[in-house]
C-alpha cells in the first residue's frame, strides 16, 4: 500500500503555544486530507529555531500530555505522535538534505515570519500550493502560529483533553485540598510580566488580582488555589491572598503524603526538571478548571487554555461535566476587556500589560477607560457550585 501523505510542522513557545500549533495542524490536516505528524512536547523555547535544536531529554511525546486517541476520535484527523525529536525523525527518514528531497513539499516560513505576520494573501498562496501538492511529505517549516485562524481552529480547541494521568492527578489534588467544597482558583503570571513591570506597579498587580478574587469569593469562607510561575514568598502574593482563610500553592501539594506517588509518576515520565515543571503546569490547569470561580492573567495563553477547558467540560473533564446541576443555563459568552461569562463559570482577567513600563501611561489610561465601560457582571450573574 502507498504510504500516507503527511503534514509536518515546527511548533515553538511554551506548551500552550505548542498546543495552539497542534490545533492549527489538525485543521490543516483535515482540510488537506493528510496525517498530522505531531512533534514531541518540549520545554519553553523562543521560536522554532530553538525548538528544533532541543535535545531529546528536553522533550516528551505529546501523548504523555494529551489524550490524542480521544482527540483523533472526535476530530476524524489522523495523527502520528513522535517519540523522538522532530529533527531526528526528519533526518532519519529523508536525510540531511531533506529540504530538497523530491518527495518533500517544503514551505519556507523561516525568513518572512510565517503565519504570525503574513498577510492573508500570502497565507492563502501557501495553502493553495499545499492543497495541490501530491508529494508525500508536506513540511511547514518556520513560525507556525496565527491568531487570525482562531475561528477555524476552534473545533479542535474545543475537543482538547489532557492525558488520563494529568486529569487523575488533578482530580486527586482537588479532593485532597478541598474535598467537595467550592473554591476559587487564580493564575498569576509573573516571569517576564513581573520583570517588565514598573517598580511602583508591582504591588498594584497583587492589588488587582486580590480585588477580583475577593469580589468573586463566595459568601462563606472560600479556599483558594494559586497557580503561578512566581515565588509565593513575594510580597505581591500577600496582597493577592489577603482575606482568604486557606490558600494553596504547588508547594502545598508536594507536602501531601497521599500525592507522593503521583509526583513519582510525574518524574518517571521525563527526566528533565524543565519538562516536569511544564507537565505540572497542565495539572494546575486542570485544578483551575475544576474551580467554582477563576481569575486569570489576560495576556497569558496558560489562562486562555484554562478558560477553553472550562467552557468545554464535556470534552476536557467529563467527570466534572457529569456533576453539573440540571439548572446549568445554555452556553452564553459575553466579553469585555476584563470579563468573560459563560453559562456555569465566571472568569475574570487582570490585564498585566498595563503595569509594564514599556507601554507607559497611555496604556494605563486606555485600560482604565475600558474598565469604566465594563459592566460589573460578576456582581449580578449567578455562579453554579458544581463540585
């Protein structure tokens, strides 16, 4: 039999950016009737050049992170998940001069920015070339990312489901920390945003998160979980967690004896500390997905993935979706600069960019105008307690 025609792409960024690249590849795979070769998940890398140079120990098969069988079943897109680096796979299959191989359709996005900055006409031209190619290997090589394609990739984003171990770990962590009681979750992105923030604005980051968290808190004392890449000892977190009786971070999970076997299994998946950190981030995303209410970082794909998981519980967390009350309203999505409401969940965002010195007072004034126009939905809309 003839070998299947395949589509190969080069992801980059952190896991959530790599997930977005996968959604785009699945869209193209369906459109072009090609099997999608899924590169391994890798630690955060700047652009594709860094990704393709990572050693194998800094990667792990994407099936360790995602339930690919489920996503194939739901999408009808054929997937081949690699258990070695993309560069090694290509060179072993096609040789070091693979770009000029007669059976390779090579679409070069290495010098002109790829989908991120291309005009629609350039992208359309590339896809037209791809659609008529009869070559076995179709390779999109370069910056494989486009915000323009959000609507087209939405069906694949909707069916995202993490691997069984990730969901099991998160479910056990929620049970260990909160039992059956409602809780609020926050994702506080620090890292580059905190470093770029004006010194006088760093405390305001904590004030903004804390104010939203307390506004969304339930009438009775509400415990909280904080997912962050920052140090919980920083003073900014004291302001965020002020008023909450119980607040948990990753370090609190690490102290729980009943969770040690899960941490051991996590270490067995990858020997890379960076990769373990990334994979634990997905576990934290599922903890946030299970929260009654969620406050996220508006410019973060980590937070945006959480919101997508919460909006599609039927796919992302079927056990949680099963427990939704019968009074769950139809899905409605209402958006402003800072707020999203959708049926059974409320999400609030903190716009971290307004605190960054590079953007200055102009952005702060614009953000304030957006806030002034935004209705206070969180004070008036119902939130279902579905735990």
